[in-house]
């Protein structure tokens, strides 16, 4: 009788586990957002991936303490002194989805590239760049430590050089995602409705609902300072979190901004369980250049 009772409870317990996102996760990967030049395939065999990962590790080692290099240029640090490699924690492997390793986080468009910006978006972003030279409060959000760089806080939540850890706390009414970088916290209201157009937030306004075992999160109401990959306050992001295994969440996000991009585009990659904990992050602690910048006189 006891054995029958246990078997009867198993389907319910399994379903709960599949729908529970609670835990500490990492999306660290060396798979780039866009497919690298010269790479024509969306996926690699394990042998090809191993060779790619080995080469990436060797290239990173060469940057130890250097002030020039593609990675430093991408982070805006070229010519100013580089990171020691021990500070870089982006993982050592390509992202694996459905048993194969991906060459880009972008899965749509098929070429693995961010769609072109519309002419009006390019003009808008150029004007914003000129304004950012005017004063401290006009500088980019990540530079001011208001948000983590590279859209690590999202949405979409992209992997970056380090601190790619997230803690998810789930209740029936809310899902909270604590981002290790800059301690950004996202609050997702389950079965909620969006705030009015007058409410604008750096992380947007996120509401979610469950479709089976997948949490679908709809985010709008960004500010005009977010500028994700050149987007505007009209950015609309739809994320899907699916617990595909005890140690894996498959994350998929689609970005749509008809005032900025030529077409919507989608990323997909895993979040993998990690022991944690989430560490304190002090963005400008010991950064004496801030005192110099703020104290400068014209």
C-alpha cells in the first residue's frame, strides 16, 4: 500500500521539479553573442568544439596583463591597461544545447548576427553618444555602475567576462532574479499586467506566466537610457525559462524593437546550476579615477 502511494505521488513531484527555477545558476560560456567571422556552421561536433575551446584558452592566456587585444577592444579597455586573466571568469566551453555546441548565442536570424539597425536608430544613437560627452550623469549606465555591463542583468541576460551568476527565488506571485554583477534585482510579477507608459525602468517592467513547465516573461517600459545593442525605450523582450534537467535551465529570449532593428532576433543558451554563493559586488570600490573625474575642472 505504501509503495503504491509513493508511485502515485511521483508524477506530481516530477512536474513541480520541472517548474521550479529556484537556485543559483550561471550562464558563463565562451560562445559569443554573434557567430565569429569565418565560422559558417551553427553547431560544432565535440571534436571541433574541443579545438575551438583550446584555441580560445590559448588566446586568452596571451592577454594576461596586456593592454591591446580583441577582447580588450570589445570591453572598451584597449590602450588603458588590461585585465589579468585571473579576473576573467567566462567559462572555458561553448554553450551546449540539445546535445551539440553552439557557435553563437543568436539562433535567429540563422546567420547568427544582430540584425542591422534602421537609419533612424543609427542617427538617434549617434546623437545620444554626443550628449554623453556633456556630463557625468549622461555617461552610460554600466560606466556609472547603475547596471552591469554587457546586459548581464538583462533582459536579455547575456554572459559577460565575469560574475555570470544568478540567484532565482520563486513564489506563486513573484519570481526574483538576483544578478551577481552590480547586484541588480529583477522582480517578475506572475500573471500581472504592465504598468502604464509613464512608468519607465532601467530593467523594464516584467510580467510572467506559466505555459506548462516554461516561465514566459514579457518585458516592456524600458527607459531611453538603456540602449541595448542600439535599442530604444520601445524595446520588447520575451524570455522563456524551461527547466530541462535538474541542473539546467534552457533560456531563450526574443528582442523586438521596430523603431531600431530591421527585424526581431532571438538568443538561446543554458543556465547551469552552480554551488554559489552569490558574492558581494563593489563596482567602484577603490576606483580613484572616479574622484579625479568628478573633481576635474574645465
